[in-house]
């Protein structure tokens, strides 16, 4: 790992990092300042007084929790299998999974619509949870497989010598060591599922099942376009993600940096 030792280089690096963050901070700052336009904080009160905010947040929490649970369990077990187990044809299966990374979400809408209609899952949370989880899995499996490959095989062999089964070795050896990448996967999955717009828009037809990404549309219609309240709604929807990142920041950064190096 590269280390910056001199004070001059540290200052230069800090200035460079600040300059790199400006293009990302300016839109967020503009969004927040725009949400205070006109009536200031009363814009947030107006958004809350619509009465739909708790419902939209509840629906997004349900969907995000379901997606995170599916992605975490399947990616952890699949990444472990691809990295540490001798499975016939596992490399072929792994590359077939990676092919799914090339599939854009929009081309899956028609087959998903037909499938959910036949399974009577249309306009249910499952019609959003299952596709979102499937779209996340190829990338998360890739991350965890690369991370697991950096764990010494001797730890697995020592566990087997002590009489542990494969499942016990996975639970007591691999899982504790993969907490950083697990936090990274959880955070990335939360961001993608919380910010999902297209699938909830198309597959959740009941107003009582809509999510936070559809909240700004509450103030936009044929005869209305209240930008200040739209921006206030956007700020409110971002708060849970910010809180989650601050709580998982340490492990998230460790997991992403380790996954990038391996």
C-alpha cells in the first residue's frame, strides 16, 4: 500500500482529494439550497403533511430489506463456493453469471411483466424485490469471490482437521473474516434498491405500495411543478442512505479497498 510521508505531499494529496469531490458535492449542495427556496424549511413540512411520506418510506424499507437479505445470503454462499470449493465446471458457471452484468434493466421489463402476471405476483413487493436482487447478484458475487480468494486456504484446512464440516467452516471461519466486504455489499445493495425507480413505477400500481423514489412526482403533474418541494422530497429520501453509510463507513471502506486490491 502506498503511503504519503512528507507533509508537503500530504497537503497536495488533500487538496487533490478536495478538488475531486467538488463535482459530486456541488449538485448535492444545490439540491439542498433549492429545497429551501421560497418558504425555507416549510417546504419540508409541506412534504411531510402530504401524509404519504411514512407509507413510502415503509415500502422502501420493506423492499430494500428483502433485496439485502437475498443478495447477502446468496452472494456470500456463492462467492465462497466459487473461491474455496472444488465444484465441477465452477469457472463456466461463474462466467455465465458475469454475462448478466451486460444485461440492461430495461430489456427485462417485458418478460418480467409476463412472468409476474402468470405467477400472480404483479403489483406485489416480490415483483420488485426479486428482479432487483437478481440484478445485484452478479456484481456482488464477483466482489465476494475475489475477497474470499485472498483468505488463506490453510484456515479452511485447519478447520477441517479440527473436525469442522464445510458449513461450519463457512460460518465460523469465512463469515467473520468477510465482514468488511459484507458491509460493502450491504451498502451497495441498499443504495441500488432504495434508489430504484423504474421497477417500482411499473410493477407497483397501487398508490399505497409506491416507494420514496416516486415521492417527488407527488408535486409534479399536468398543472403543477413545485420544484422546491420536489427538491425537499429528494433530500428527505437521501437521509436514510447517509445515516446507513455513516454507520457502516469503516467496514464499507475496508471492504471496497480490499476488493479492489485483490
